[in-house]
């Protein structure tokens, strides 16, 4: 069990950063798709949680760079 914990602690921050950036890109594509296929009122209610998620991911990216 300690070996697994040690391995998790040694994950390269570059990989974590890349994964976070990929997720942000996916969310941005989803937002773009929603806005192009839904009415403005309907789109904003669907987009709000995605924007919140992007904000949290950007905070995590900022902590990785610090």
C-alpha cells in the first residue's frame, strides 16, 4: 500500500497540467457546441456549470505552476 502512495506522490506535475488543460479544452468545445445549437436562454443555463468547472480547473492549474 505504501508503494502505491509513493507512486501517486511522484506523478510528474507536467502530466497533471496537461490533463487539466485537455479537460479545459473539452469543456470549451462543449460550451461552443451548446451555444451554437441551443437558444440563448437555454444555452446559458447549460453553460453556467461548465464555466464554473473551467474556473476550478484554472485555479488548479495556477496552483501547479506555483
